[in-house]
């Protein structure tokens, strides 16, 4: 679940008009007479949407749209506990090979078509069928899954070849897709599944099985959702909501001040004081997001092969001043990073792993011991070339990673290493990392961020060999690590599984495909004079949630 941002101030006025004008009727069958019904919640964000096709997209706001437009078997509540959603109950067999879900009866898609167990079975069977190709991005959610069978309109049964320790948490992450829309693309090799834009066409909304449906989408500008008239669950109070995408943080904050938007998802750290002073409600909580410094770990990379050395990576970590980065780039709102499983995930985080301290003398000592002498310009030589490297940075994260880079650049200069930044838009940045043709041969270093799921299986899967060309942004491949991932996935005993996951975190820390820099706090803001009912989710905040409940409770004040 990458978190990205971005876009353009000139579209603010037009987009705000669109958000307001496209709202549907304020009529509601919500039974509470004390809550004001109607209105459109306008959320400002600096995170763009790469694709609204769930088999292609990986940016956080794409996930947010899916969370409210598709049904899921279960979801997380505000405290990250799994609770029923489209599945009202479930049970597993004693051997862990069969899971049965009992679904809502009589549900419909937004176009009036029946929403049944057949859609659930088709979604997961399609995932399994094409997991080595078009559906690879979701392959971790179907480990050891043989098939899904709709045994009744409101009952679906999953069959596994081996027990899966986190079967429930993996199954509930997959959005259920309408078979009558998607089946036409799941023929042959299935590659056509990746071509479907899944955006409103000819004035018609995207077919939805969730509380809202996507009615308007302009790439890098806005996504607007309104109530689904056939929604089978708890009715939202609001008519709709939308993301307004900004490339300029100042413009986003100004829009909040002028009430062109009602809330900001992820307040820029430099604007916290301004937002507070203007009387907006600021909600702060420990985040599940982390920023990382990435090494190309492909053993076949042709150039700058010294960066494959664990000792050089260790020296680089000693030369990174996390405390200064948090102070400057996060304005103090965050904690030092250590592993790719953040503390906000709870018990999954290995507390025994501690980041190396900032120690330039130690970094220089390691590089000296490797024989990389400094030249007349102070830059070390390795293998006949200067230790000078390019760091790829996505443009949408530049507000934080730009300042982070400057701090690292200055300290690396003191250990005889020169780094320069290469800022690209997110899609181009990922293409540059994986080039050519998902072989990861050209890049040296990068910086980016991730929002993991609560269960660590997904973020740990990102580092596996089979993620080349899919989720991998480091080309890390360690077959022992892969074996541990497979072992944890089939370990039903919770304590034994946790022990394996701790070992995997330690292995990644030692190999350092990533240096985890920091865990930022989540800072969201909203107009509490006109809006209420906001409830943050642990690790995610108000709007980047792993459940559909937060925006169902939101409503305008009386």
C-alpha cells in the first residue's frame, strides 16, 4: 500500500464546484432523527491516485476509494480488530483447510444486480487463476488457496491445500468485484483485467457494492463519491464525499481556511501551527506509515556493485541522523524507524531491533576498513569510480523526502560519499527503479514510503523474490527469507508465527535492502464547527482507514 500524493492548485476552484454540484439528494433513510442528514464532505489531500483498477493501483487513496465502493468479507474497526462486514459470521475447520463465510442476504450492486456469494467466489478464483500474472499484486492474499465455492447465495467456502495462519486477515483485504462487470476481461491470459480503467464512463458511476459509488474522477485532481441507492448496510449520513488533490501544500491549507474544503488528510508538518491557530480540529496519532532509504539489492546489477555490501549499508545507516530528520522534516511529529513492521501494528513489531545510532566516526571507520580511500575532492573511490550515487525520489513525497535528502546528503559528504537527487513523478519513479523490463539493473538508491496493513504478511511479502516487477522496489531476493515467509503463512499457532515474523524482521534489518528512517505521526484536520462524528483508526487516522465505518458516522453539525 504505497502512499503517494500530488497535483495542481489551478484546479481548486473548478474541483470544489464539482464536489458541491455533484452531490445527490440529501434524503436519507438513516433512522436517527437527532443527526443532520446530507452534505458533501470535501477532503483535501496531497496524495494522488495512480489507478482505480484494484489489480493495478497501489497508492493509498486508491485503496480508500475501493474501501467505500466495494464489499469486503470483513474489516478492521477503529482499534484494528477484525469485525464482520459483507460476511456476517465465519468459521474454520479444525484442520484449518476450510473457511466458511455466511454473507448478507438479498444484497445488490448499485446497478440493481444481485450481490451474492457467486461474486465472492469468482473474485477469489480469478485471483488464484492469474496469481502468477495479472493478479500478482494480490497473490499474498491467496497463499495455499485452492478455490472458493458458492454453496448458497449467501454462503461461500474457501478450500486450502495447507493451513494458513493469517487466512482471515488476508481474505478480508480483498475487494469483492462484480462478476457481471469484470468476467469479460478474465479470459485467455487474463491480461485484459489490467486494462479496465474502472472509472465513471458516459456519465454512469462505477458499479458499487459499498456505501458510496464513484461518480466523477479526474486524474490528479479529484475523486467524487455519492451514496449508493442499493447499499445494503448501515446508511451514511452524508450525501457524498470527495478527495480534492493538491500539488501545493500552501494551496491546500488556504482552501481549508477559506472553507473550500472541509478537511485535510495528512496535514503537512510545517502547517500544523497554522491549522491549529485557525481553529481547526487537529487529530494526532502514531502512524503505521514509514519512510525508507532503499538500496538496489539485485545481485546482477552491473554498476556500483559495492552498494551490495552489508558493511557499506551499515556505514550508511551510521551516517543517517534520524533525530535531525524527524526534527526538520517531520517538525518533531514522529519516531525513529527500525523495521518495516511499525510499532503501530502492535505485537507484530519486533521491539528488540534498534536502529543504529548516528555516528559519523563509525561510518568513516567502516569505509576506511574496506579500503575506499578519499580522493582530493574528499569523495571516496570504490572499484575505480567515485562513490557518487543518484537517489530516486517520488515528486509527491518531496515536501518530506526533499528535506530528509538534504540532511543525509550533507552527512554523507562527511564520510566521502556524494549523493544527488533525481525527482520523478511516482509512476516514472517506480519505472526507473524497475528498469529495464522489471530487471532492476539501473538504479542505485531511492527513498519512498509504505503504509503496511495491520497484519505484517503483506509488507513482508513485498521483499520476496517473486515480487520482481510487482511490489518490489528494492529487488531484494533471499530464498531463506522466502521460506520463512511461507512458513509463517501456514503457521496457525499465533506465538510460533510471531516468532518467525520477528526473525524475518531481523533478517531484513541485517541485510538492509531498506534503512527504515522514521515512523511519522498521522495528522489529520477538519472543520469541527461544521462537521462531527470523526473517529480516527489506530495507525491510519481519520481518512486512510482499513474499514468503511468512519465516513458512515460523519455528519454536519446542526
